[in-house]
C-alpha cells in the first residue's frame, strides 16, 4: 500500500471517526435473527422468565420460600389437599380479637426477574372479612373472596418479591379463612404467538448465549402440551445448546412416539453426535452431526421436508439423509431436556438450551441458515482484574462500512450475526466510561464465528501513551500491523492490533510498568520484538531488519548472558533464564568449540542459570528452552583470550587533550614542512579522526581534526609553491 493510498484511507477513517465517535450502543438482550417469523410455531427465547423452578410437590420442604403468621394463624405444609404430589401449603387464620390476623408465604429474588407463573388454589373457608391475595413487589395482583378451586396465571416484569397472603382485613372478630396452594409452576413463554407455553420442571434460568437460557442438570425438563401447530411434514428446528456432559444418550427435544415411529426428536448418542430423527409411522430416518465433545455454545439447524432431512452445525451444512413421505403425528406433548418416557427411559439432558425455535412449512436455504449464525462475538474485560465491563461502546468498520455492534445486557458481549455483516477484514474499536479505547483487527469469514476479547485499561490505572514508529529495512513490511500482547491469567492475550498509519506510526494506551510483548506482522510473517515495559509516554522506534539465522521469532521467557575473564587462560560464561509465561518443561545449554561439544547442561526449573568456566578459545553456545507456549533457541559466538584485544577506554577529556596537542603540532608542521610530509601527517591525523568518530568521541572533536587536516594540507601546498 503506497503512501497516497494510506493517506486516503486515513482521511476516510477520520471522517468515519468524527461521525461515529459519540455513538453509544444501547445494551439490550441481543436477539438472534429468526429470518422467517411467519413460519414460527414455537419459540422459547427464555428471556421473559428468569425465576426459580416449579414446585409441583412441596415434599415436606419449603423449597426456599419463607412463611409467617400472627398469633392464632398458621402457614404449614399439609396433605389435606394435594392435586399433584404429596404436599400442599395450607394457610389458615382465625380472628378472635378483631385485630389483624394473617398467614402468608413469600419469596424474594436476588435480581429482578421477569415472571410468568401458574398456581392452583383451593379456598375451603372464607368468611366475610377475609381475602386471599397474591402480591408482587408488595402490590396486589390477584384477590379472591369466594370458596372453590381456581387456577391463577400471572405475568410481571422486574419482580423482586412474591407473596401469597390470607388477610382478614382487620375487620371484626370470629371470622375464619383457609386456603391450600399447590402446583406452583413457572412457565416458558412461547413468543411465536401460538400459545405453546411450556411448564418448567426443575430447570433454572441462567445467563445464556443471548440474555438468559435454561439450565438442565439431569433431572429437569420443560413440557409443552400437544398442539396441532407442532405437526407438519415440513419442519425446521433451530436451537442454541451447550453440553456439560459427554459420552451419553440424552435428549434435547422430543416430540416423538417411539414405539410407533411417529414424530421427531433431537438427541445425543454415546458417540457424541447429535441426531435428528423423524418417523413416518413405519420407518425412522436419522441424520447426525459431527461429534461434539466440547462445552462451548453451538447452533444447530435441522430440516425435514418430505424429500430429505438435513443437519447444520454452527451455520455449516453437515449431512443429509434421503426419505420420502410424511412425518406421522405423534399425538404427544413436546419435551425439552428429556424424552416423553415412552421408550422406558428418561434420557435427561445435561447442559443449556437457548433460543429454541420450531418452524412449520418452511425449508431454509444454506444462506438463510448461515444468516442465523453468529459472525462476531467480543467479550469485553478489564485489563487489570479481568472483570466484565457492562457498558461498552463497540464499533466495527472498514473503508465502506460502519456498524455499532449491539451489546447484550445480560452477557455483556458484543454480538453480530452473518445477517448483519459481510465477510472481510474490519477494524474494531471498543471503549467504555472510565476506560481507554482499545483497537483490534477482526476477520469475518463465511460460516464461521470470530470470537475475541477486548481488554480495556481503566482510567484509574497509571497509563502512558506510546507512539510506535516503524522503520522497515527489509522493504517487506510496508503494510504492517502492530500487535501488542500481554500475559493475562496464564495466557498471552492480544490487547492491541492495528495497522501503522501513513506516517508509519501506531499509538496505544499501555499501563505503566506492566509487561507487554511487541510483534510486527505483514500478513505473511510475524516478527517478535521481545518484552516491553512502558515507563513514560513518547515515541518508540521499531526497526525491522533482515532476518538472521537464529533470530528469535517468539519470546516467552526472559534471559541474558554475560562473560568475564577469570585469569590469563580462562573465562566464565553465565546464562540466566526466567519464565515469564507458560510452564517451562526443559532447558538445555550446549557450548561448542571448533572440534566438539565442550560443555552440556540441562534443567527443568522455571528459572535459573548456568555457569561454566572455559579455557581461552572461540566458542558457540546454544540455549534451548521448551515450554507450553512454544520453544525458543538462541545461539551466540563468544571469544576468550584468542584473537581478542583488550581495549582500554580513553576518557573523553584525555582524548580532547591529545587531539588538541596534535592540532598544534599539525599547525606548526604545516608552516615548516613541505607538502609530501604534510600529506603524510594529515593522513595520520585523519585516521585518528575517523577512529575517534567510530569510537564515540565527541563529534565536534572529530570535525575539528578533519578541519585541521585540511589546514595542514593547505600549509604544505603553500610551502611547495614557495619552494
């Protein structure tokens, strides 16, 4: 890239920066694209219901609820009325004094919850002064004064507490009330509009891939009542999932009557492949994914359309199986986290599920499947304490595009989908209140997720601003990137990556005296320039020289060496090493002279030193270090007492005195001698001048000597003319 092109791009970026610098990304729950909303028959985002699990049977346990009453009232577990399970809650109160007489149970939530619940109540006694109430955040949302059995459905947002209260209203004496509470269940709300809500049995809401997800720990499930909307010969299932156990058969989704080969299901076998299965009433057809053995989030899409069944994983087509026919109606409910039990086994799932969707009468194209998959996810962390930053602003841009990347309000990750961005290389800018900006370079590829972490330095840290100036002596790093890495929690993390600008400069905020590692990349080669501890703001020149044999490509340890003379016939070599990152497994030192290996030593310590005394000779020593971040090799030639002159440094003041004396001699001889002799003396003086230049004598002294040499030559020239 030439300088004019760089200048043009820099101008474009400057205009973009002025346009978007004040943009703020509003954090909200990120919603993955659904592509064809009209075809959805079920969708569980799990973001409306972040609450506790259902209580079908209290089982002689308050299940995390608190209870209270006045003097003559009780709140207790009872078996007198239990429509499902062995226990219910009994609230009983009798007013004999005319004062307030209440009984209640309640629960508080540590964080605000979005609540959808269903509960069965049986009011057996209710005198005129009593009322049964349900309160959310201490506000009455349901009340009943009649006896009988009732099922109550409630939904509310930002819930911090819920209370079931039998209240006499402090009206008169000799009144009585009795209420039984059972089958308290929280709901997974179907957001497709088809009312295929699920009842949550034990599964808990937790932080998911987007907002919240459901967590299944081997005995939990969600059940959806059978519905005609879930039956179709053209079914597409999309789901995000994350496993916490491997090598077992477990069910993610089941709407199948196995004995009759009806319906459809998603399940893992012990080979760790995820299978999609459909049945036409006679035969079952299956298609698997590749084995999945990690504990990462994955996105699966599974399609059945009467001609084939297909499996996609993480936006990529995996396999298909041909079949011709219909999907037989299973006439059973739909389960998440287990099967329906018709096979004699529960096959519970261990892991997380999020954004579960079922489409009817829609077959997505490969491009549509890719569009639903993530293109970019950026975790945003504090560089010092590794805590998550919750209020960041994230911008992705290049020469033609600028996108404010949405930040999920629950995970606090910045997320983009392939539907939002084209493949290519982009600049990423991340900042937040009370933090300095970080820049990275991201490459978006089709059918792939690019995942990265932006490490931001806090303004509470002592931060220096370093401008790195590139000096390229190879001609191969004209379009180069500066990459800065830092040891964080045992890993070498990239904290900065950006191109050098048209002035061959790149600027970064770095924490004072922290340890960083510098790299230069031209896209084909990456050069390491070792460890760097910033001590003050300013410009730092990085010179890229032709690569020499043995030059280090990566440095994950700190080392140095020194030599010293012991006596006239022996010298001493000392080599020190210290692990800065990773676990050093093996260190070895070879010292060779011209004929053989003279010395060998080895160690498995994280840090240490080798000391060896060597007779006068020319040696080559090689240091090998192996650790879990890569291997290092360093080679150096050293000389003890052979072909080596001992240089005695001359103090600068003494050098000035000597050259001053020589100058007087030159001037005198220039007036007394002939030109040939003056030329000889001038040559000697010039030689001393050059030696002084190369030996770091003051520059002005060298130039004075060159000037005096000229005078000497002219004087000699004059004498020659006179004669």
